C-alpha cells in the first residue's frame, strides 16, 4: 500500500506564495518521477511540474514562478509557488511513478485558492 499525503494548500491573494508538500509512505522500492498536477473546476487535469533524475520540467503556464524539488532519502516532493495568479486556483495533486514496473500513484489533493 502506497500513500501520498499532501499539505500546504490554502488561500492567498494574487502575488502571494504557497509551498506544497507531499510525503510518500508505504511499501515502495524506488521512485522514478515525482510531480504535481492540478485540476480547476470544469477543466482537465494538467501537469504543473515533474522531477526525476534527469531534471525538472514545468507546464508552460508556470513561466518561472514555481520551483519543484525532492528529497530522495525522505521520499518527499515540494512545490514552491510564487507570484500566484487567480488562474492558479485549483486542486493540486501529488503524483509519483514507481521505478521498475512504472506504477503511478496519486494523492488526495489539496486546494489552492488565489483571490483578492
């Protein structure tokens, strides 16, 4: 059983910052990719940022505002979000891809609301 627990969501004003945190626990041998996705009401889920041994990549809408990082030893991934915009309002999901068989696992999501 693999569990992903997210934290750090909340409400901020435009231009503000939030840091999302995801911790992975359970029976897992290795993690290939860790990342964050988001889904706004009425929209499809989209990739925000991913990170693996080759580096990080971001959705086009990030435009240098977000930074993803991971702690391999602790199986955690963090998303630092700066200069948030109302369009960033969504539920943010942590996702990992296991090494070996490549199974993907999702967290339950954390709400991010950007509003004045």
